[in-house]
């Protein structure tokens, strides 16, 4: 299956595209020649990872009949200092909130996403270390 996006230059460092019928603008801050009218491209990589694995985990836990109050996913990434600047490691932290959550099922859901379902994680792991952690409050 082929996916194509069409990124249109607007002005300065601002660009716009449509993704799945939704408008998305990217830009940089004024200190880098932009107008700060949208997010930077590299942090969107972290959003893609969190979103991909999050959707997997929610779906898997629903099938396992695991109920939780809330789930937040934090992605920590380390950016290289030298050019080209890119993330050289990422850590995904699943923050569950709820009563008597079965840790074995939470771990299994995260493992299935990490090892079998999340295409973003699979691609990133070909280039850099990606680790996962579960926290329960």
C-alpha cells in the first residue's frame, strides 16, 4: 500500500499538508526564521510513536477486558548535538491510573504493541534504541 502526502510551502519556514482529511501546518520559531505557526517536524515523530502504540494498547486491553481510569503516554527522546540532529534514543512511558490493575496484562499489551503491531515503533527500532516502561498510579 502506497501513502503519499503533498507538503505545500506557505512562507518563510511554514509548510502545510492534509493528512487523513485534516489540515496540518509545520513551522519553526522566529529564532530559526519561522513564525511559530505550527509544531516542529521532529517532535511529530514522537507523537506518531505515542499514538501508534497507544492505539494498539487501548485496543488490546479492551479485548482483555482490562478497565483503567486513564492512560497517558510520555515519550522521552534524546537529540544529538551535532548535525544532522536527530533522536538517537526514545523511551515510551505508559502511565496508567486505576484500581487493582493487572500488571501482567498491561505488560502483555505493551509487549504485543512493541513487538508485533506498532509499525512506527518497528521502523524506529531499526535505527535507534526504543525502550518501554509502565507506571501505575
